[in-house]
């Protein structure tokens, strides 16, 4: 029996995104996204793969919904592929593309599963990238049009919406480090791109609200406490700088405080002129906050590193996941309590949390991934700790429902509750999936294994 129950009506979900699972990239009028084009460049993806076939979810979604039912999920977070709906990025709607999401939503509802769509999860139509991508103010305009079209079609059946997923990750990996498309390595672009991502969120939210006044809308932020790698004063200052980039550059404007002065200062002359009207739009209240949490950030001072002059330095004694990410569940509790105390966030859903491990092969119809079950157990315990401290957490979604295309790592990193054999497309519920089903059934923590 579960010891501590979660709140009643708790959202128990699992998350995915379009490019990572759908496949069918050339079907029914879909155009290229920036990931299709990026994957064609030799050396960009660790295993030379792409999302061309991925989990073939575009064709196998009924089977995947049946698995969600078997797990007892009451919510499913997925993303809509912008290039399926608007192949040019704006203008003519591709009916077949929109029809796919219509069918998906209907089947989810028929299975008693709440659809939680995200409008933008990294897969910008390539034609919009050719017009300047997120460096251009045309993107927030196009995003508002896209949000209008999707919410008109699906708004009668969907209550909770997410606009943009992880603006910091998209901006940092795509424009500062160049390991995501568009592959730029130019820190000077980070402020404008980040601002356009927040503005895209704001204008998309306005469009959805116009069409569905009762909608509950949010953005999904990748948040993490930033700790100093030592107790030297200079490392403490480094952690404050990095916290500005990872957390406050996004939370402050969304919660009406404008961009943090220290972050503006870090970029110096590269910080763009920003209109008050943009800041007002970005500060328009969200109804809940989507939090993606994976690992804590530890940094030390590094005078030659760009902008924040920090470098990551996780303590060597922290255990790590299969992708080398430090595991520290208490950092999730800290993230959630900080949102409550510093920003007064009234409702949070953990929209992503999970880990990749080197899973063993299928034996007797399952995959023995006790490490993942333990990871999820300990992070759910951290959520309970936050709830006990008065934070309102309304739900939790595991990343991910299925093993899938993990961006620049290709198919090497497996995050799923459900294993996927990419040759046969056979799905296998892992031990972690079976354990998660028990947690959902009990609406409370049960021991893993
Ligand atoms: O796979 C990604 C997802 O697309 C966004 N959040 C982090 C996940 C794991 O890296």
C-alpha cells in the first residue's frame, strides 16, 4: 500500500514530442523541420540517425494509446508538429496534418486520457528558419497564427495547453553551442532569440485565449538550482551568474519583473532594445507552470568562458544516469519550493522528469530497468516533499512514454517507460512502466522493485 497519497485529481502523465516519435516525416504534406535538415549534415547526430522513422507513432498511435491505458495514465503530453500543420510555416493549412492531431485527441479522450499538447517543441518549419528563424520577429507572428489555427480546431476538446517547450535549451544548444539546429555558435544571438521565444509564447497564449477563454495555458521551462562547485566566493558568484541564464532570464520576465539587470549586464552591448509592450505581453499571467527537471547544475568560476564565465563542475560523488547527468532529487524539491516562495507560482505540473540508462534486453516480455524505477521513485518523493511544504503541484509527467530519438544523441539514449525495438517497432513495457502503473493506481508512492 502507498504511504503518502498524492492530491486527488493529480495529473499522472507521460511526455513525448512530435519529431522524437512520429516518423512519417514525408507523409500527408508535412514539410521539413529544422531537425530534418540538421540530421542530414554528416556528424551532427551521434549515430548518424534522424527522426525519419522514429517510433512510427504517426501510424501506431492507437497501439500507443492502448499502452497508455494499460499504464493507467490520465494525461498524455505530446507536441504538435508545426510543419505538418503549416508546411510553409504560415499561410495555407495542411488539412491532413491537422486531421492527424484531431484523430489523436479524439482517441485519447475516448480512452479517458487528457491531451496536453505543446505547440512548439524544437521542430521549427525549415522555411521559417530560411527567413531568419528565431532571430526574426516574424517567428512570434507566425507562432500566433499557428496557435490560432490549432486552437480553433482542437479547442473544443482541450483544456490545458503549452506554448513553447524549453526556450533556454533551444536557445543555448542551438545558438550558443551549435549542437542543436540552426547550429550557430554565437552567444551574441542568445538574448534576441530568447526574447523571441518568450514573445512567441506570449502571442500564442493570446491567440489561444481569444479562441478558448477558459483554457489553462503555460510555457514549459527547464529549471534547475545552480550550486557553486566549491565554497570559494568566486564560485558562489559564478553560480549566481549561471542562475541568471538558466532560471531568472525566463522566470523574471514571465512573472512581471522584466529581464534581470545582471543578465542584461552579462551580455553588455549584445543586449537588444526591448519594448515595454513586449515585456507586458510576456508578463501576461500563465495559468500554471510546466517544469522540466532532470539534474542540478554545479558551476565554478571560469574567466575565459563566454558570457557567464562559468564552467560546469558537478561533485564527483554524485551518482549519474546513463547520459552522465548527476542525480539529486532534493534539487527538484528546491526548484518547486523556489517557484512557490520567490515567484508565487500558484499551480505547477512537472511536465518532464526522467533518465536514460543502458537498459538490458527484453527477457520474458519485459525490460528490467530497476535504476529508472528508483530514479522516478526518488523524484516523486521529492515532489511529495514540496507538496508537504505547501507547494501546489498538480501533476507529474515522466519523460518519456517511449524510447525515442534523443536529438543530437540519436537513438543512443533511452528514456522510455516503454522500450522500442526500432527494427520491428515492437513496444515492451519496462519494469519502470509497470511500477509507475502501480503508483498511479494507488495515487501514492509504492517502493520500486
Ligand atoms: O528529449 C528531451 C526533450 O525533448 C526535452 N527535454 C529533455 C529531454 C531529455 O533530454
